C-alpha cells in the first residue's frame, strides 16, 4: 500500500462548521445526523479485498478515526483511535432483510465520543449480490466527502498498490479577515429586509416535544417533462435546476401569499482546486436564496431572476450559515435550523467503480430532517427525479404527494409556456380545473323555506297550545300564551308597520316583542337590551323607525325613549301594556319592502323632517334641509347607480370585525356542495328533509294539506321575500353597519338547524347571546319553530360561568351555543363544580364567533362525553356559512368544515380565481341567502358579484382561509390579525388561545409592539387572571412564558405581560382591540436576585451588553457557540450542568437563571443526602 498511516494529533479544535454540527447533535443526540449512500453490487464481490481497501482509507483519512469530546464547553477532535473496520453481515438470501438493515444503518445515530464516525457495511444477500453501505456523521463528512471515499474505495479495490494523491487533514476554518468581513457585508445587505422563510402549509401545529423524524416520497417523472426542461435550459443558457427551483419558489409563494420568499439551498462549499480536493470533512453549507416572486411577471423572467439570485448566493457561499444566522438574529429551535423551514438541493450519487462488477448507487434516507420540508432533485439525463422529505409530526404522506403533484403541474405549464404570468400558472390539472369551474357555479342544494318563522310558531301554537314555549326563572309561557300576547302587541303597533325597533331585555317579553313585530307585518330593527351607549341612537337616527318597542312603562319613560319621541317623532309601545282582549285587535297590514332571494338590496335612506335629522348626517341620506318624508313612512329607496356620500369600504381590510361568526374556507376548490346535499352528511338517525328523530318531533302532529292554521293579524303582509330584520355590527371597526335579511334567509337557516340537530318537542334550547344581535334571533326562533322550549339565560347568569353551569343543570338545557372564549371559562367551571352537581343534560354544543382551538375542543369532548360538538363559521352578512362536526382529536385550530346547504364558500385570490388546495385566499360566500348590501349604503366592493351576469349575490369576508389537503375549509385569520416576527407569520388568535389555556388565565388579548421602522419587535399580552391566580404581571410572566414554550417551542416571540381587570368587548361579546390599553414600555433592568445577577454578569462578559431579566439572550447577540461558553462558565461558577436543550427552551435571563437556581438546589440536596 502507498498510503501509510500519518501521525495524528489529539485534541484538535473543531472548526466553526464542526462546532455548529456538534451543537445540533447535542440538542437531539438520539436523532441521526447522518449521510448515507448504498450500492447494490451484482457479481462475484471479493469481500476481503474490499475490506483491505477500506483499511487503507482508515489509515489515510484522520476524519474516519475521529472521536469527539467536550473541553471548555467546546468540541475537540481526537484522531488517535483506530476507526471502525468494515463489517460483513451474511443475510442468507433474505433480500428484504438487507433492505431493512440498510435503512437501519442510515438512521442509527453515531456515538461521537466512541469514535468511528464513518462506517462501511457489506450486506451479503448471496454470492453474486451484495449491498455496500457507506454511512457517516455529518460532523466529519458530507456528500462530497463520501464521493471522495467512494472513488478511493474503488481505486484501492481495483489496485491495492494504487498511488493516491495526498489527503490533507480537514482544518478549514472558513474565511477570515477582510474576506470574511466582505462576505458578512454582502449577506447583511442581501437580507436587509429580514428573512422570508417559505413553508408548505402543515397538517398539524408544531408539537412541544421536538422530533426530526421524517418520511419521504420519491418521484421520477419520465422523459416528457425532462425534455421540456432540457430544451428550456439550453434556450436560456441556465442550469436545469434553476427552473426547478424557480417553480418551487413560485409554489411556495402561492402557499404563503407572499411575494418575497426564501429557501435554504444546500451547496458544496469545498474550495476549488489545490489540495482540498481529496480532503474528507464537512464542506456542506446552506445558503439562503431569496427571491421576489412577482405574480404578474412571466415564468421566464422569474427563472432569470432566480438564476441571478442563486448565482449571487453561490458566489458568497464560503461564509458559514451559522455566521449568517448571527447577522440576522432571531429565535433558535431545538429541532431545526434557524431562518429556514424549507430546503432545496441538487444531488448526484457518486459512482462506485469495481472491476468486473455492476454497482447501482442510491442515497439512503436517514429518517431525520433539520427543516420541515426538503426537496432534493437528482439530474440524470432527461429525467426529472428526486425526493420530497417531510417532518412526520407536521405532515401526512398524502400532503407531500399533493405538493409534488402541484409542483409538477406548475412546472409542466411553465416550461411549455414560459411567457405565462407566474400568478396564472395552474396548480391543478385541466380536469381538476374544469371541476373547480363547475363547482364555482354550483351552490349546494337546500330545501326552500315554506313559511316565515313567526308563521311556523303560530303553527306550533295551533298544534301544541299548552306546550312550554319559554322557560324563564321558574315560570313557563305556553305556545298559546306566547302567540296571544304577540297578537295583542301587534295590534298596538302603529298602522303602517315598516321597521319596528325592539329594545327589550332578555326574557319572555323580548320574545313577545319580536314575534309581535313580525305578526304586525313589520321587520325588526334589533337594538340591545341593556346599556349600549350611543349605538342605539345612531341606529334609530339612521333608520328612523315609526315604532320603538320597550319592556314596560319605566323604559317608555326613559332617556332613550324620550329622545326617540322628540327626535324621530315615533310611537313608543311597552310590551307590558299589550294585554290581550277577548277579541284581538286586527292589525293594519304594514307596507313592506319585498326583497326576492338574490336580488339587490336597495340602499335604505333615512327619511323624516329636516329639523329632526341629526346634523352632519353621513348615513347616506339627503343633506340637511333636503326633502324628507314623515316618520313612519316607507324608507326611501335610492337607485343603485346613484352616487352615495358614504365611502366604500376597503375590501382588503374586510367590512367589519363582526364578520367572524365561526371558522372559514380555502383555495382552489369551491366546495360548493353543502352538507345538506348528501345523505351521508346527516347525523345518525337524521334524514335531511324528514322529521326529526326519536323523542323530538316524531310524536308531534304535522300539517296536512288544507289543514293550515288561520292567518293571524298581519301575516298576509309578511311573506318570504319581505325583510325580517335589520341587525347592526357593534361598530368596533367604525360606525355600526346595518345588515338586513329577508324572511326567506332567516327561515332557511333556522330550518336547517332544526333538521340537522333533530330539534323538536322535548328539546330545551338556551338563548345565550344578548339581544340586538342575529345570534340571539337564531337561538330564539330555532326552538320555537320546532315546538321545543326556549330557555333565555338571565343576564347575571350569562356572564358568570359558575352560575351558568348550575343554570344549565336546573333548566335541563339540551342545546347550548356560545363563543369558544366563553366555552373555555365554562369548561373550567364544569371541572370545578360541586361534586354533587351532575353534568348538564346537553346533547349539542355549538361554538361560533371565534376560531376554535383543537385542544379546547378535545377537553370539551372529554368533559362532556356524548355531546355533539359543532364548530360554526360565518359573518352576519350570511347568518352563518360553514359547519364542522368535531369527532376526532385536532392539533391546532379546528377546521370550519364545509358550507351550509344553500351556501357556497370559495377561496379566491386577488383576481377572483379559485385557489388550489393549500393556497390561502379570501373567503367569499356566494348564496341566495347572503344580504346584498349594507343599510344606508357603503361597502359596495365587499358585495361585488363574481361576474356581472352572476345571478347570485356574494360577500367578500376579508377573512383569510384555505382548503386543506383533506378538502375541509380552514380559517387562518383576518388580514389585520396577522403579524410578522423575524419573517415568520404569527396568528395572534393562536397565541391568545394558547395563553387562555393556562389555568391562571381567564381571558387575554395580544397586540404587537413595533419599532420606529414598523417592524414587530415583541408582543404585549393583556391578561385577566383567574380569581385564584396572582394579580401581578411579574408573578404571571414566568409560568406563562414556560407554557407558551411548551406549545410553540423556541418559535415563541418575546412577550411582555400586563395584568388587567377586564378586556374591552363589544356588545356581542367580541374583543374590541381598539380599546386595549397602550402596550407597556420595554422592561427596564431591575435589581435581580443573586443567581439572576450572576447569570446576567456572565452574559455581559461574553457579549458586552447587559440584558434585562425578560430579554432573550439571542436578542443580545447570542448564538449557539456563545451558549456553549455560557454553560461552561455556569458550570465553573455554580458547579451545575445545564443541558443545552433546556437553555434553548428558556432563553431569557430570568428563565435561564431559574434553571440554574433549580439545578443548584438539587445539587445541594444531593450533597446533603450523601453526607
């Protein structure tokens, strides 16, 4: 042999690249950080000759004999060991066993302290077939180094006396001096806008327990796409991988909805020429390729842009990625590399040449991944092949397959038609696109309502006069009593009908008022039942209704009623004064405003004497002094094309915060078939369109033809096409907006709820929502149209979860609807209830109004076994839009599911094109049951139809959603509820839901804190503590940060905490972010305890800055190697060992000091016990 063993040096310091790899190894030592090639060798392999060749390489390369140990907090390499000799395993003809063993070798972590970080294993299947497996830890060898070993192994096998070029020891410490400074300047400038990591939408949120376990899907797309790629490459003079990368970046840009995206590009940073060509070491590096994916630019332009950006990055690849991370800062993670969620690589398997034998090589997956997704392409001739690896704790295999299919579709179109704008490149095949177009014109079938809700209530009264209609504080109002009182009130309302304002608190009187207004032929203007500030006056001044219904004489003499009489000149009617006579007074039919389903809703202009109109009216009416009609007249109708003095809403901000009434939808597919369209979507025992099951409506008498009850007063004046009610948003994002719905829309939704949930006599339905909002109307009339019992929740009970639990039990409520944030409080009250108190008799729990966290849904299902849990979503403009039965555990947010019957929920891009699965877009609801505009005008762009000739109205919600890979719709957030932190998109609602899950937190709201450049630097959390929790923010901060890190790991952003007594909310119970207090100032350095002071002092010695207790060490220049020095100094100062992984999980000074203090106490106890 010509390669005698060279003298080796012990305790050789690791290079910066090796230090970074050792850092990753120490974080998760049980995860393989390997690279592996395997060769299927056919022919008479001389195993002894191969083993001898391997021993030559062991003597020749120090890296093969290295062991690694820690000295002073840093790794050092010792190459004095013998290395790992080749291993031969005889598998006696078992080819399957050989495949399994090959995979095991690749996925088995190396023990770096024991040495032998590179191994050669020969798996003998039979005499003429062997698998030769070469595996290495990345700390000592990358793919290019394995290629050197494969080449030399073949040479030494063919000629044991072969003369090999010298192989210097790996000592590359990267660029230094001015070269390093120039590289840092370039990368700082190139990424001046901050990182923009692109990601594939995940199936699951990142779990608290880190894992690098990965699956992979291999692809080989044959010659057609390969030839198109080769032709485009030749025409443009660019490498084939440039077009593959450009297509991948275009796809990722669609997924994230961002123009600027970046991926990590794995490259070989081995110096070209010189003696380094034969060195074995970790030359692999990661560079960020940052691109501007302009959707209006052609794919050819994008490819040229990516080619330029990639070439620039490759020209500066000598700067270690760890240095780039230090330049940009940001959080660190235990299980993945910073600033990068997705990687792209071009890989060639080196050829093993063995004389007289045939060897087919392949790269073997190690089952581990440092990012969420990794795409590797293998250019071989005209084929396009490679693999997509994915984290198994975040993605399913079907998701990875869909991503590959969309990438292939985009590439195929882009290579054939490179002039196509990037934003128009398809992600779906022509067949899939045609199906999406058909779906975009289809609204799921739904039975049309046959009568308004108040007529249905009268029908129930005729069939079940003595049945309980309303249960209220120990008293019962029967159906006969309810309709009689409503008829008496209808007789008192002003002749001429029209809009009837109802301002009555929760209780039977409120139900009588609503039913009486409908019976009189009017449409209800919903006002709150309590203190609502100036909101009710704004609504009354805008609509000028001729009648105002209040509860009793006291309210009739109140301030609002006096103002109404003086300013509007209308009639005030008290429900208490409407006493039925022996013969009901006939009601005068009210003029009505017919609105056929799907027709345009006219602007409703305030009308009335000029001297009664508030000055400065901006509600769409005539200017002061213009002609007005008298109070009580029909509201004026302005033609649609007449200019309005109300500015149209900006569709990018969405019409109003109130539009979220449950979860929403997704890209690409239209999901037009609502659940009602398929019998499979009905719950067990319920057939859509049939009578409810079991002990509900089966026993109830049904109407027969010709057996309809007689029309009551005013019924002939109130048809399905007439307006039923006008509700207003809370005004949390501006002035309240009036939303009108017809009797057809209202009845259709109520009928669906009754049918889907099987509501009938015997069911008891709670009205939890406050009067004045459409949710309360739905909760009131859903039981009444079905012959069930309505149970209004008293105001003092409604806001107290403990009292509400008792009330639910006492009232035997079977159906309850609330918002997720209150459901969380209710869950706590259920768990803490008196052991003697049974569980509520609930059969169904409906949650709407806010995104539903999966962990909350799971806990509710566990606490209320057998209760059907349904997640609802939809804005007031559509009543509701989607629903989802929660039947399985969910990580992250619960999907909003599928559209309700009669509604279509689309995910559209900015050009109204359907988004493909996985691609976010705006949720747009198309339906004959969507309102067609705001009362008084405004927001026209939000109601713009998809086409000028589209017969159906639609509403653009302003909410962002996507179609999941399983077809369900997912609400992501409102456009104004997402913030960016170090390039990562944060959803405030997800963070709020996680915080509220902590037992010390009753409620919370989070707002971003920005610096002078408008960049988010931290978040401010306003926390309402539980009664038993500490009231001081300082006492809450540490456990809440720890709780967040358990959920989000090191992706948790810096956060300051403020304890508050309550959160500002709208009258409908939703958070009013505008009224949150200003974020607190950045925490100042305070006098710390002894351990905390010592830790801060150690950090100051290393970095030169003094952090505050709540500051992250990474915000003060911290990086992986400095952490290692810090841990070593902590050990010297305190005599305790802190694991690197624990330090990353708790990076603030206060949290790290708590770790040190706890370890110090534990060490002291151990010493005491030993003594």
